[in-house]
């Protein structure tokens, strides 16, 4: 279950990669813009502002996120990105921090390119920090004797959940696209107690929370907080540095 409020706890930091991504999309007057994985709709609204004449469609797999987006005035729909196909007039597709949840998403990207009309833009961004201590410690704790019986079947993102920048560059280039691929490691300065734990609670820890009873979840959180505090120490001013690597690709369909 996605918690829109928890996800937006670090709204400014989560939004920055979105702006870095769509800033490289040069579409001037698109007819239709698709936001795949719109979340609570706060960033979909930015697409509406940028292209006010376009039809902006929004899709997310979480009913809770879609409900939050609708409350914010976004006409979002519940749906799986794996089942989505572009309407004939689609000129821009944005997929921000979604595809790492989709195994084999490279095939999905190939299909979208094949279905989009000539000159359309496809912009994607995925986190690439699954080998970071935050995720490695989560996997290690989930596999420990105390938790393996409860969490052994829970799918946690491994460090091969996404490709390397060169993989996406080759994928789009092989399809004849003009392509721009880059990576950025944001050194995020988080505030509050157990800041890294709170950050990943809104994303990576969702499967763990869904698998545990409330009391178990609180116990797991407490144990993980202690582990994370050793790797991500809190500064005297109450902030914590959290490196976060992301991969970006903006492709334009040939023609």
C-alpha cells in the first residue's frame, strides 16, 4: 500500500529529479502528455502548467495515490503501466521513478517506442541506489533468523532492478531514437530523527510493512533504525547526509 502523505514527507527532494528530467524534453506544443506513475498528482500538475493546451493523462497503480491525485484536481486513473499503450496523438510520455518496480521494463520501453508516433518524446527516470547501505541493510535484516520466516517471500529491490546508463542508451539508440542519458547522485540533506528510515519507509519498505503486523512492523523499524544510524550518522545540527543515485533517459522517436 502506498501512503501519499508519507511519500510527500520529502516532497521537494523527491520532485527535483522530475524537474531535471522534464527539463530535457523539448516538445513545444504536444497534443497529449502521459504521466505514467503519477503518484499523488503534485508533479502531474506541473505538466499541466508547462503544456496547458495539451491533454494530460495520469495513471498510477495505487488506488490511494490516484485518490490523492484526484483530490488535488488531477484526472488520474488506476492502471498498470505494463498494460498501457499510447493514444495515437501522444507526443510526450513521462515515467518518473516507476519502472524499477517493473521487472523486464526494457521490453516495455521498446514497445512504447514502437507504438508512439514519429517525433514523440519518452522521458524516464529510475532510482539506482539499490546497492546502497540503506537497501543492503534492509535485505540483510529481512533475511536474518528473526525475520526470514515472515519476510522470506517479500520481494525487495535488488541492485539489478535497473540497468546502467549505457544499457538505456544502447536500447534507445538501437531503436533509432535520438537519446540523452545521464546519471546524478544527489547528496540529500535530510532532517529529523531516523531520517533515512523515514525516507525509505515511503518507498522501499512498503513491501515489508505490508507483510508485517503493526507490532512487528514497529519492531522491524526499530532494529533497522539502529543499523542505519551507524552508516548514516545524524549531524549535530540534526540533519543527515543521504547519497541517492538516479538514472535518466530522454529519447525522441525517429521520424
